[in-house]
C-alpha cells in the first residue's frame, strides 16, 4: 500500500516538475505562467495532450518534436524526474509525523515541497542564465523565515517560537557570501548567492547550514573538475571551452547540499566525533 502511495506522490511530483519547466522558460519573458498552451520552441506548434505527459512523452518521442524533429531539451525530463524524486524524498522524510497526525504530515509535506520546488526553479534558472532571480529568492526567503516558526523536527505543537540561533542562522551564514561578493566586486561570488544563503540558513540552522555549504563546495569542486577533464579530453588535448576562469553557478550546489543536509539532518561537525584516533 505504501508503495502505491509513493508511486502516486512521484507522479504528482513529475506533473509539478512539468509546470516548473514552464516557470523556468517563461520567467522574466513577459509570458504568463498559467495561461497559454505549451508550444514547440522551434516550430511554434501547439502541443497535444499526449506530448505533455511528464517523462513518458519525451521517451516515446525519442526526445524530438513530432513535427519539426527538432531535439527537445533534456532539461524537460530531468526537471520532471527531479520534481517526482523531491516529492517522494520529502514525503518519506516526514513519514514519522503521519503516525502522529495526518493533518500535520500533509501540512509539512506540502509546505516543504513548495519550498524545494522554488529551489529547483532557482537552481535550473541559475544554471541556464548565471543569475538568481530576485523575485524568486525573495519569495523563498519569506517562506524560509516562516519555517523557523514551524516545528518540523519533533512531535508536539506545530507552531513554535524560534530559538535565537535559528533567528540569526540566515544572516550569519549569508554574511561570508556577501563579504566575498563585496571584496571581489562580484568576481568570486554573486550577491544572489548571499541572498539565497539567507533563506537556506533559516531552513537548516547554523550547524546544518554550515554542513550544506561544505557539501556544496565538495560537490561543486568534484563536478567542475570532472567537467573540465572531460571537456579537454573530448577536444584531444586542445584547450577546452571550460577552464579555471569559466563562470560556474554555485546556487545549484548550495541547493543540493541543503537538500541532503535537510533530508538526513547531516551535521558534518558532529560526525567528526566518530573518527578519534
């Protein structure tokens, strides 16, 4: 029975992921998010319903438009899958609350999948355009600040007064990013990363937030070095398009690190106690 429930949650997440793709492509273009039929970006043909089934349509069409045969961006199925996976992982994370109260469980899952859906849009948008939209990050920061008044770590009252450490977590963790932006004139770090870290700090708290930052640097370094190596290898030793001076968005790594720290309550500093010699 639980398997069927999570399958449904995954499918729902994929559908939301499909909508997130619309938001990503239409944001700051002047186009409305909710009205207007989906079209092929190349031939402008209105897509039919069977071309809009998350993931499945992409696979059945071999990743091409049925009319003009133009290749469809792999972003579509990836974001749809990430949406489904995010919904499942958040729903599973809060499963203990289902035994405590089904209404509390539904509230927590709905609230946090909404937050992480916004973060998916921010992540992909930053990856595509190398900028974090202020409108999205302000909405996220507002919801993140609201989250410190929600008890999502233990059973009991749903709404609580936050501790001082949670109140200052956002500004405290955002400050180093803001300083890096100020000192470097935006060359080392964008101001958008500092704004994003404000909300991420409120969601995680100080220690989990620091863990998320460390994870982000680790993951970002591994991915960046791997891409640089593969890029140069494919060009047979010639200088690749990606090098040490290439601008690589950091927000996706921050968000991934946050998601991991959130799901597993990963405190890297407490883990060090297991490695005494």
